[in-house]
C-alpha cells in the first residue's frame, strides 16, 4: 500500500531504478523521475539501470542487478528504492525482501504527490479514489506482513490463516464501499459543475482552455493575462492561480473571465498538468477536472520549449488528451519560455503556433491577437439602426462592444459594430 514519504525537514535519500527497452527514452524518463522524487521531498543519490526487453515478473530487475542493488543499499545506507515503472505487488514484495529497502513505484510516487497537492474537495476525492484503486490489488502484500506478525509460527509450527483471510476480505469490502461512496460524492459535485458550466454557456462567452505538461508555464501565463485583462476582482491576488516552479503545483481547474480592450470577452481555464506514464486510474479520476478542456472552443497547448525533451512532452499531452476523450477541438501550440533559449519571440508559425515568453507583454498581446482570430472568426462588421425608444438595446450593445462608428437620424442611432453569428441572429431586426 502506498504511503506518503515526504519529510518536512530533511529529504529522504533514495535510489532510482529503471529498465532500458528498445522503444523507451530512459534518460528522459529518469530525469523526470528525479524531478518527481524531488517534488515529493525525496533526494535521488544514485541511479541503477538494466537493459531488458520486459521486466522480470518476479523482481523487475534480473538476478544479478538485484544483488548489485542490495549491496548498494548496504554501502550507501539508503532505505528506499523508487522504480520508473508501475510494479506488481509481488515485484514490490520480492524486491523489498531482496534489498531490505522500501520500494515505491512510479504510480505510487505520483499518487503521493497528488495527495499532498490536492486543495479542493473535488481534487481530494479524485486523488483518494485513485489511491484506493491502486491499493486494492496490493492488499495481499500489506496484509501478509500484518498477518505474519499476528499469527507467528511458534509452538507446533502450525499457522492459522482463516482469520487473516477474513480480514483481507473485510478490507477489500471496506475499500470497495469507500470507492462507491467517493464516486457518488464526485457525481454530486459534477452536477454542480455542470450547472455552473451551463450558466457560463448561457452568457455566450467562448471558452479557451490551457493544457500541457506540468510546469510548462500554464499558471504563469494565466496570471499574466489576468493582470492585464481580468474582469474586476479577477485581477486581485485571490483570483489568481497558484504558480511555482515545481511539478503539479496545482491540480484544480480554474476558470476566469477576460475582457479585451475592444470589449470582446472570453473565459480562460487553467487545467491540471500532465506527465509521462501518468497512472491510468489518475487519468480516469481527473476526467471531470478536465471537463473545461473538453467543453472548450479552443485549446492552448503550452509547451516548455526550453526543455530539450519538449517534443516528448507534447506527445504525452496529446496522448493523455486522447485518453480522456478530448479530441477534434481547435488548438494553438504555444512554445513558452523562449526567453530561456536563443529563439526570437513573439513569433508566429502559421495560424496554429506561436513562440512566446509568458512574462513578456508583447508576447501576451501577440497571443491574444491569435486567440481572437480563432474564437471570433465568425465576427462580421454590420450597421444597426436602433430606435430612440429602445435605449436598452443600445446600452446592451455598448456594454459588450466598441462601436466602430456612431451617428443618428430622425428616428434613432446608426451603429457600426462587430457581431458574432449568434449576435447577428439576436439583433437581426436592427441590421440594415
């Protein structure tokens, strides 16, 4: 069963272990694993790898490498091993027995980090559900330890397992019942989210969602845009999203409204970041968190172009989006953090890509212009005639639009304005 392993004072030293297969980029994955361990307040001190086409079903590594690892545990006095893959319960048990060290696999590590980062009720429930799904098939490993301690093998040498098996079944039933309860709570929360989403859609505002690898700069970009275009209290610190140079700095989805200088408005969503080999249970659990992205009119795929592995990160993001059913939505690829490279910025690459630095005002402006081309592409310039006795209609237009020209005749106002297709249908009786 996965346990949280962070220590507030001194990071716990660990070994990283991984297998090289013909179709994997182990160097990249181990660098990421090192960042994940650091994010969980663990300190990697040595890395062990072995070239195998498939993991040893009993011990992950081959026999010789396991012996080498066990000797290193003694030499370095390290008591934890972090594996780059998800291990089976028997692999964890056998590795721990052979090395006399605690073994944590990649899935357990990521679940630990998510459990610490979760702030909202929904995020906490989602992580709890994923952890229970992870723990359920591993109960036998943890139960066998406690049962051995309870029953022992003294006296006649006879060991009764009957009560232990009953406790194992009870634990399974308890965890299954917890999962059912959590799913119901999440379903109730989702109903509230659906209601809020429906209200936003009633306002007829385009929805733009930030997606991408964790630590690519999504939250930083959102906060910089909020500072310039946030509506009212959205510019306040309390309305900004948490940002920090660390993996999975924030897990919850945040939605804010932006109003541009020409009064055009849209909603901007910041979503949870991705990472390679993201546990399937966690992807499934966070499907509702990504609902804003699923309902978006436009996705902004934020990429840390300064990272040498950014192409792998892009592939991971696209794969994860596909896994949760987010497909066929227009997307702009944003190559962010160009200030850390030799690239020039802001610089457009066609209609669907741009190189920027989220901290640069010119980059922000260029990005907004590109977003406008996508989400306001059905806008047309029209002239309306609003009778003087229908001032409320003109006031509504003025609140959300900048008039390109304004004049009057004997019966009303002549207004030239940009309107979307839906707005043109709404004001069709006034268009001349």
